[in-house]
C-alpha cells in the first residue's frame, strides 16, 4: 500500500501520500531537505503522480512565521525551482516559490476542533442534540433530509403524519421543536437585514414625493472567508502562497492554471509585508437566478469564494466552496420617472454592494490574519451594470485594437469633478454614469476594471457562439436545412441528439450550447462557403482554448491566433449580407481573455456552482438552518476522516516500503468492483495506465454466428475470425465454423488518466456494440436503434500520449466478445472485438481543419477484422459529408451505413 517514506504512514493512494507530505510539517521539511541534496533540480519520483494539480509548496496553517523556527527552513537566496511531477515529461511542472508568503501568526484551533472539545467537556454524544442511543444517527439522517427537501410547512405536515408519530417516533414532533434542535447545532455567520429607503422623483395625487423601501439580506463576508479557510475539508485543496509554475527546470516555459500560478497574486505578494497571506476574493452574481420573496419583491444573489481553494474544488457544487453572502434587491423603482429609473437602478446597485462589502475595507487595510483583495466574476449583464474594462470607442469594438485600460483613480477623479458641478469631457466620452459613490471606490488592493474576469457562459457559449455565429450560419444555410443536418447527426455516447433540430429548442442552457459546439464545424462543412467555415472554426477554437484549466504560452498564443483568424475572415459575413457590422460588446470582451488569464489564472466556471443553488425560501433563517445542517454534516465527515486516519496509522508497519508508483486497489475500486478489468499488455502500442472494463457476466452468452451476422451486421465475421486465428494462434488446429457460439457484451468502458489541461478526474469512455431492439407484442421496452460506435484502433507503435492521432486508425465496433473454451489453448483469455475498418485519415481540410475518411472495402466487401480489446485507444465520432443539402434518407440511426464520406470530428470530446 502507498505510504510516506518519512513517517511510514500508509495511505489509500499515491495522491493521499502527496497530500500528507504537503500538510505534515515534519514530513514536508524532510522532503525539502531531500530536494536540496539532489544533484539536479528535482524531487523524489515516487512521491508525486504525473497528473496532480497540487504542488509541494502548499503550506500547513500550523507553520510558524518565525524565520528561525525549525518549520521554516531558510530559503536560498538564488532562484529556487522545485519539481513536482516527473513521471510524464509532457506534464512535468517546476515551481519557483514566493519566499516569505503564506506564514501564519500563531497556532490555533479550527471551529471543528473547538466544537469537539466543547462536546467532550459537556459530556455530550457526538449526535446531540438529536436523540441518544442507536437511533441518533438515523434521526440525524432524517434531519438532513427534512432541511434539504422540505420547507417549514411541509416539514410540519410530515412530522404530524400518523405513520411518523406512531412508527418513526422522532424526538421532535413538529416543525417548531425540530428547528429548535437545529438551532443548537453550530452555525456559520448569521444573516442580517438592512433596509434602504429609495427617494424617487415621482409624486402621488397629493403631490407627495414617492419612495420605495428595499431590503438587503447579507452575511459578513470576512466571517464567511474565515469559515472557508478554516474548513478542514478544504485542507488538501488550499493554497496560502503563490508560485510561478514552469514546464522546464530552467523556468523558461510558464504554466498558468489556478490563480496562485498567475501574475496578479505573485505581483501583489511583493507589495505586502513578509509572511502575509492573501485571500483573493471571487464574487459571482447571476441576475437570471432570482429568488422570489413576498408579492412582487425579488432579489438576485451574490456568491463568494476564495482563490486559495483549488479550482477543481471550487467548481464542485456539493463541496459548498462557493457560499451565498447576500441578496441584492431588484425592485421596479416605480417611484422614479422612466427617464431616470435606469440611473437610479445603477445607484441602488452600487449602494447595496457597498453595504454588503463594507467589512472588506478594514480587513484589506489592516488585515484579519489575512490580506484580502477582490476579483469579481458577475455574469456579463451584471458587468454592464458596473463598467467596462477599457476605453475603446463604441464604433470600434469589432476591430482587433489595443485600447487603453480604465484607471480606477482617474475614474474616481472624473466622477468627483462631475459631482462638484464640473463637466470633464471624459465623463461623456467614456460613457460614465452619475454614480458618484461606486461600491469599489474604497476597497483596498482592488483594480475593479482588471477584476472582471471572463464569463464563459454569457460571453462565449451564449454570446459569441449562440447569439451570433449560430444566427449567422442559420441565415446562410436556412432554418429547415440546419435542422435536417442536426437530425442526421450520428449518435455518440453522451452526446445530445437534437431529434427535431434546433429551431424548436426554446430554453437554451450552457449544456445545449456545448452540445452544439461538439458537432458544429463538421455539420457546416460543405454547407457554407469555405471562409465562413474558417470563421466558425476560429470561434470554436477560441472557445475550447478559453475553457482549458491549464495554460501555457502555446495555448495563450492559440487564443490570440484564433481571434486573429476570425478578424481576418469576418468580412465574408458582410459580403454575404449576413451582418452589417461587428461592434458587438461580447465580441470585444473576449479580446481581454488572454490578459485576464495571465493575471488571474484560467477561466473560472463559478456560475456552475452559483446557478445550481436554488434558495426558494424567503426567510434568511431558513438559509441559516440549511447551512447549519451542512456544517454539522461536514463536522461528522471530519470526525470520520480522523477516525479512519488513526486506525490506519495504528496498523502501519514502519519497516514496510512499497513502490509508490504502483496502482493501489482503492484507486481502481470505483471502476473495477462491479466489472472485469482488462489490463493492457505492456507494449508501446497500449499504455499500461489505461484500463478497459467489461461486465462481470456477458449479457448475451452463447450467441451463434448466424445471430452475430444478422443482428450485428457482422457479414465478414467468420473470415475475419479465421484470419485472426492464423495470425495469433497458428498452432491451433480447430477451424472456426458456423456452429461455434460466443459470449457477447454490450459495451466496453475505457478509463484513461486525466488530462491536466482539462480536469483532474480520469476520463471514462463508453464504446457500445448493441444491435437494434424490436419491441415484442407484450414488451414494455421501446424500440431502440443499433449502436455500433466508432473507435480509434492502434495500428502500430504508439507513444503514451493519448491525445494525438499518431499511429491510429478508425474502425466501427460491431461485436465485443470473448473466445469459446476450445480456442483458449495457448491463448490468454483477453476479450476481442469484431470491427469494420475505415481508410487512414487524410490530410486535414484547410477550411474546417477536419480529416476525411471513408469506408474501407476489399473485394466489394467491407474490410473487417478481429482485434484484441486492448488495441482500442478511445471512441471517436464521424460526421457524414452532408453538403448544402442532406440526403432525405439519412437518419441518425442509419447514416453510418448509408453515407460514404465522413469528417473525423476532432471536437467531440473537447471540454
């Protein structure tokens, strides 16, 4: 089992060893000393896996800020670059640490630790205040379910049901007694409410000036930050000091992913006292996610997270790393005349944001055992409420120009002059509004104009792609023909099939936008002029580059290049009279992506967490009860984790030394427990870190050859199988015939290592080979089309880089099967597949960038073969060459059989 080489503590995985060393001062200090003694710049290969996003400089909060303290070894004065990842040269990372950053003032106890001591001191059971005894755990589970799923009224109804009172018999009998118990749980920051009186300029029938009273619900953002930083469940995902990341030991090729590897944090750290810890605040707001209050009152939520938490953790809605800190009112402001209502809305927004963020001013100036700085990520419409990033003229937003950025101090000076009755020319030229007290004016360490980071949903997916590119192409292709293209799109595991086209879709989400992007370029090939295809390809390239979670100079250049290609070819849309001009705000906004990524790290899908948080109740108390339940649940998880860690430590053999590079059972249990894992053969053509999985038992055992030919369309099965036998089993004298029977599987699952540019999670692909299902007279199963997926097959020596098309060939999988017993003599029992080949990939088309393939035939029959399952690399997707008009006989179910020419879809698995 993987273990720490310094304290011999066993872990469930290599990642657990890495996180243990990062967070244990003694082990980390020994690791650093070991690094210092290396003859080359590097680290022990055994400690860190090839796809980790964590770095050895992540510091434990218990480390002392005293430079003489043994937990803080003196750093050398020369530039120090340490290695984290060395197994895979493509993804090795080296770090230049920011010396003196992220040190704590004193040791302290977390909220969980204090709460545990309190309960022990009071002699309370850990499940208190819920019923003592063996039912306490079950009663706690009921409490979680009630708060998560029911409101107060429904909770009261449920608890008063006879079956609840007579059979379940919880210790609380109504909503009031239940919530009293919830009130005894540890709570996060309390909610408060401030009333804001808005004086209008309209008058009533009596001549009295109308006014409106709105409410701002809020939590103290500083206390919320304390809760996030002190949450022990984030301990292994927390960063306290910035560092520059590089792909080479010389520090020449920078890598940018999380905020701590980008320029802003590193530059800001140099301006602060030694040992200071920065907590970069990320705010998110979504006006489309309104929570309804009484009557016609509504408000839009403001969410907060911090850049110290790793991006992959911040993205998880269930982790609650993004917390709700307030509701801003979104009243009608009918007390104002129609010509002044808009300005009044701007002023109200800034005033309420000032109230909400006021505690950050003192915290940022004086420190609260942290130094705060803001990074704001509202959705694009909310960005427009505040300001722009640069001073480009309104009629130049469609041109690739470099414009002067807004300066906060200059802007405040212009606003102050206008407030005092002066008329600076920049006020009108720059499109400023008479909001003389913007909420960001007093926030320290903040450049509000730089802080607007990319909004992938509204600026890219919904903005440039859906609202503009799709609209332009619809005008060229025609709505009916575009629908026909989407209807004929071949199936692919996990891909949405727009069965009725896209014209009937009324509610678009980010998911639908991404599903369209996966097939859009291939769908347009031949249907639009070549330069329009170049424009589409450029926008899609930009979109996928922008979504990368790890950037290098090459990917940033790719972003700029894609945008340059778009601008160089966009005039074709004017020539076709599709669009008159390109003074489009969202099109201009994406020109700032590279600068923002360089400063703050890769784009952050904060809306993933915020949009899914649906708080439907009006009362802030109910929100507080929900958070109390979640906090208590996290506390129990922490107790369980400590208990498991102590148990594992007590069973550790200090003399045991295992190779940390070997896969642990725990790491593959998720995939292999219900299935049969097929290990790859240790050859250059199939990387050993890829796992292929079949069901434990074949769902279709003992299938005859006739059945395979008719149901699976495997017309060349016997000749292909005989050829396979001659090649791989030359000494086997048994000749396959129509009497043989084979165990057949529906699908194989391929699990590959994560691509750190996209995700930290392994990639899990499904490859299906299922025949058509015809429902019988008494069958409840609906008709299901045949699904014979396309796959890339390794056709020779292949590197371990799974993200290239080198050494692969396209084939369609018709049967996944295992050999009958009579053929197993002298043969491993590895599973096989019957496939039908396509021609090798041709050179990519210069306009679409897509390769072309066609069905491979031999003597007027499909060119077929039988392969070992571990020769499969990954699934792939082909798009038929449709042209300007789709063959009316083509459907999604039959197009692979009826079409001849296909485009290899390189966009299908991009994220």
